[in-house]
């Protein structure tokens, strides 16, 4: 049988960090200044297409005509908005974005006036299987490529511009997926997102949330990445934690805390710890006390998140009084904490819930 060579799929232009884009154009004989014009068109002006841009001079126009398109070396295609819903108070908007292969991911924009935060997805599905999480319940589908992470920021910025609002100030990688399981793509995306002449989000305004992928935490510290780290704990003993977070069997709590201490020693940066509050399961004062002991010696801030119920898990959210009592014990142990407000969260839920809901609806129609 003859093997017919098939053309490689075009590489999405927003996969390329600025230096790489410059190298590509210079290698093709286009001066670096034109690469910078192209970069600004993409990431500063948020151009959705490149055919009719007044600021492009002939060498750049020719390069775009020759190299960018569905059957070319590079492509420029943004995820389609499959759904968008707003919370009843209008402060939270959730977008369901359809990727080129049909996968859907969620991006959330929350906040008001000049203080908008976007919550980004880093994978379609997730391999970590946390029992209360809608994304964990769907299993792992695939990693997102850098362009698919960057495109979520584009989408959020476009939506804010269209509504006449100020742009994003903060980013949290707390959407679908485990960012440190997709380390390289996430770091490339963040290099692009923080570039001063493009999207220009401040590294100190970005938080990476992890279920506790120990090698990833150590790598963040070794590479001195300038982002904040949030670690999802949910349990302060190995037994209680592994019942909710199966990944704890792979990276046990003791190892995870050692990694957090090493991270703190190397970076001097305070760590955020996340704790999903589930009634009767991990919300007693005794459990709060154990958490305080576990964090001893660390500069830490605890985010308490009352559970958003999901289809695949029977638990319910801790009520406000019990959440406040939990918080008080932590306070006495010397740790500040925030109970994540549910205001506006009627749409945000836990990430993965909109996609799960849509999948149920389309199954019901069949
Ligand atoms: N995979 C990363 C980031 C995405 S999840 C991580 O696990 O940290 C972001 C946060 O939302 C985590 O702390 C996670 O435990 C929490 N979360 C997920 N589903 C939730 C739900 N249904 N209710 C409350 N918090 C949830
Ligand atoms: Fe994955 Fe985070 Fe959900 Fe756990 S909580 S399944 S790590 S997305």
C-alpha cells in the first residue's frame, strides 16, 4: 500500500509566544518590526482576522496571505460561543466555548467595575477524579493547547469591551482541568498572556490552582514562576483527603505539605489553600483545628468554598453558621480565611457543571 503524505494540521497562531513569532517571521524574511505589529494586532487589538488590517505593511500582508489559513502553516480560529449565561445579579457570566474538535470548555468572568476576574479552563475534563467535582466526574478528555487557554482571555476581554466595561484585572486557573497536569502548555499560555505589549495581565494577578501535583509545585518554585499558588486540600488527614481527592494516593498529603514548605522556602510567597466545605464531612471545628496544625509554619490564606452540589455526588453545602465556626477556629490558629461568596454563583457553580448540564440536555433530546 502506498502511503500518501498528509499535510500537517496548521498550528494556531496564538500558540506562539512573541519571541517565537518573531523568529518565524524573520526566518521567512519579514523584518521583526512587522512581527511586533502582528503580535499587537493579535493580542492587544484582539483581531479575529488578519486580512484587512490598515497597519499591516506589504511584507506582512504577503506573509499573512501566504501562511495563515485553514490549509496553510498557521491558522487563526477562535472557539465559538456555544452558550453564555449571566447570574441573576449580573456580576458573573459563564461562557461555554466550543473548540475546533467539538470539545466544550467553560470560562467564567466575574466582578464589577474595574475589578474583573476570569476563571480559565486548562483541560477538557480532568484525570484527577475529585468526587464532588463535575469536571472530575466526566473524566479526562485531553489537554488544552496554549492557544485554547489564551483564547479564553481573548473571549473574556472581547465580552467586557463589548459591554463597555474595563478589562480583566485578575486570572485564576480554577476552571476545568488540572493546570499542573498540563504544565508546559499552561506556562506557554501564561507567557503569552502576561506579555507587556499584548494582553498584558500582571503575573502577580494570576493564581494557579492545583489538586496537589507535587512535581509541578516543585517545578514552579525551581523555575521561579511569578504566579500565586493555590492548593486544594479538602482534608487534613490522609484518610479524609483521599476519600474526596483520589490523587492524594499518588501524591500523599505529607509529601504535598513538604512540597508546599519547599515552595514557600524558595519563593517566600504565601500559599492559598482551598477547602470545599461539605456538610458533615469536612466541616467540623475539630477538622478546622487539624487544618490549622497542618499549615503550621506556612504563610497561608484559606479559601473556604461551600460545596456546589453536582449530579454525581450526594453531599450538600455547609451552612453559613458552621462555615463561620470553621473560619473562627482557623483564625485562632493564626490563619486568615475567606468564605467564597455565593453571590452571583447561581450560574458559576463549580466549573464543569454547565458542560455537564448541556450534555444531559442533548442526551434527553435524542
Ligand atoms: N484542578 C484544580 C483547579 C480547578 S478546580 C484544583 O483542583 O485545584 C478549582 C477549585 O474548585 C478546587 O479547589 C476544587 O476543589 C473546587 N471545586 C470543584 N468542584 C467543586 C464543587 N462542586 N463545589 C465546590 N468547589 C468545587
Ligand atoms: Fe480536576 Fe480540580 Fe475537579 Fe479535582 S477539583 S477533578 S483536580 S478540576
